[in-house]
C-alpha cells in the first residue's frame, strides 16, 4: 500500500497531467483518444480534472487533508471509470478509454485500501487515550 500523502500526490499528478493534455495540445489528445465533436466539453473536463488533481496534489498531510484527497480521488476515479465503460460499450468513444478505465480502477483500489487503513487506525485508538 502506498503512503497516504504519496498516494494523494501521485493521483493528483496523474489528474493534472491528463487534465492539461487536451488544453495544451488538443491535436495529440485527439490523435490518441479519437475525434471529438464538442471541443469545449473536452476542454471543460480537462480543466476540472486539472483542478481536482491540483487539490489532491496540494492536500495537507493531516487526517483532514488525507480525507479530502481521498474524497476527490474516489469521486474522480469512479466518475471516469463509469463514463469510460458505459460509452465504450455503446461505441460512443474510442476503445482506448478502456485503458483509462483500468487506470481508474487502480486508483479506486488504492483509495479503498487507504480508507480501510484509516478506519482501522481510527478504531485502534483507545477512547481513554490522553489527548495531546
């Protein structure tokens, strides 16, 4: 399992890089992902993905920061994975998006493991533990 702040930075960097791609070089993005009709929508999603990734990347290493990065990570990964699988299966988007679905599944697994560990650590603390 990846250390929580490293996980947040890794997923944040992933989201920033892939969010910026259609904003910075649309032609190469379309060459890989297939032609698009609504360029404005692709760029909007790219911008939102970049913003989410930046928030993850800059999340504080505190428990609250970790929880925030996890919520953003789970939300983005679930959303992209469902959209990828749904629209590839309908022939609306290129099959290359199946690769993204696999990557999003990895992020889901990593964040789910992080959540399980956080819950385990939380339940392991005694109610009688002295407060700092």
